[in-house]
C-alpha cells in the first residue's frame, strides 16, 4: 500500500493491491462500534442451509437487500424461513475471498409475518372460504392413463426427470408438453394459458403442474389467485408438484392431488408395468387353479351320484350303459371347458407379450418420435425436412434429422 500526497487536491491518494484494499475495508468495518453489535429488522429470502448446518439467507425491505450468515450454534435458528419477518442481532464483516459484505447473525427472533407470507395467508383464507380447497370436489386420477399433459419449463431438469420416470414405469403413456414460464412477473399468466391449452386437448386425461425448488419469491406464481382459479376450473384432474417436499403453495392446496416433488408426481400418475405383469400372471394362475378345483369337485359329485345309482337300482345292463354314457358326457364337457380356459389363458399371455414394447424392439423394429414434442411418428405426412428425430432400438436411442421424405400412397378400405 502506497500513500501519495497530491497538493493540487489537498488530499492523500492511496494505491492498494486488491488484498490490501479488502483487508482495509474489513478492518474499518470491524473497528466501527456501531457495526460490532446491532439489531436489524427485515424479511428473510433465499434461505439455504448447508450440510454442516450453517444458514445462509438475505434480509430485505422495500429499499435494499443484504446478505447474512448464521452458524448452526446460533440462537433462534427455528425462525429462519423464507417470508418470515425477523429481528436479527449480530455484526458486519467483510468476507475477503469473495468480496462480500455480510451480517454475521448471532440471534434471531420473529418480528412478524413478511409481506409475501402475509399475502399468502390472506389469499389462502379467502380461497378456503370460497370452497376451492374442499376435499369433496377433488377428483380421482385415472388408474391407467393413456395421455397426460405436463405444464412446466422445457429448459429445466424437472421435465426430463418426469419423462424418465414415466418411460421407466409405464412406457405406453403419451405425453403432451406445454412449455411454460415458471418464475417471474409473466409466469402466472403463462401457467394459466398452458393449463387451458392442455385441457382443450381431446385425449388428455390429467395434467401435471411442475416446478423445481426455490425461494418463496421464486415459487410465487403458484400462489397467484388466477392460477388457483384456473386449476379449480380445469376440466381434467391436476396434480400439483411445485418445489420441494417442505414447500406448500396455493396450487398444491387447490389441485386434485399434491405431490411432494415433480418426481413423486410421475410416480403417482403412472402404474408400474412390471407390477401389472405380475398381477395379470397371478390372476391367470389363480383362475386356472380355481377352474381345476371346480372340475375336480364336480367330477367327485358325479362319481358319488353314479355309485349311488348303481347301488340302489337293479343291475340292468341297459341302465348301466345309459349311466356310463351320461358320466362320460359330463367328463367330456368339463374337459372341453378346461381346454377352452387354457386356450383363453394362453391368448391373454400372448397378447401381453405382443403389447410389450421390449419384444417389438427385440424383433428388429424401432420406435420413431419427434424430438421436439415426443410425438410418435406413424406416417410420413407428420414430418417435414429438418425435423429432429429420436429412434429407439433394442439397446438404446439414436438421433436423426430428416433430409428427404418419400410419401407412399396406399389404398384405404372404408366400410
């Protein structure tokens, strides 16, 4: 550090290195008696707790924001929550390695409810009184949906997480995505528009409304009244999957089902195809055992009846022949029933194997879908030159781009 007197300006000009300037700022702040022990009131935002238990957050009011750190052994950690208005005691210091000025908080206590949290509670009370949260009006989701819609941003990892889980659990489902703004001033209107677009689709049976975690400010679009009323008015059931498990939004409360996370939503709306196969196999096995039991029981009754007839009537060969004839007829009827049941069971098993996408791929076929909207391609008239394709084969996926399209004319039969 070099000090140089400049007579023209009657002041001292100092030259610092970055490290020297940082140290000077730190020492100056820490020597100020006003900044060594003080109390500040503000609203918590952007709270984050590290794995070591330390808490990092910001305190804000309508004019400014300042960073804070509160170590795990400080007093009042239980009051650290986004939207909470607190009174914090501590001191100011300068973190040289990052150039951050921050408050080191020793103690906090609640000062009242922050503005966002207050708005949340007011809207929650209003909508609850209007019946938007009533359990009686919540709808069940379909057990085996054929097409679902997803309202979320295509840019985040949330969408890919949902799609991966759905493909793993129940690959027969078709997915329609509405790319949506999920943060910022325009997000609420974007969410409402996306819900309306998807519910107008003819075959969509339910909608997942999803977003990853964030602060109370980040998640605020899902606390807007227009979003809540759009969910309430939706023609199809809506599953809300906003933020982490501890985050609760108005959208969660008004939706038909609340999922703790977007991944949990994907689990909720899809059956597990492996479990379905096991259930079908078990039902076929039980049906076969039940049929064999009935056949055995009927045969025993027939044999007992035959013995009684033979013992209680004169031994007349003609009558005996008639009885034997009827007995054989009964046996043959049951054998036919058994053979027919075996045939039906084999047909069901063959149908199940045919429906299994993995078997289709094992025979050398592939599944082609449009990379842009994940729609399956069954006709060339759904393509245009330059489309990016996803091709699923037996051992993985390929990407391709259309450079030429040949439309083969076919004849169609009409009844």
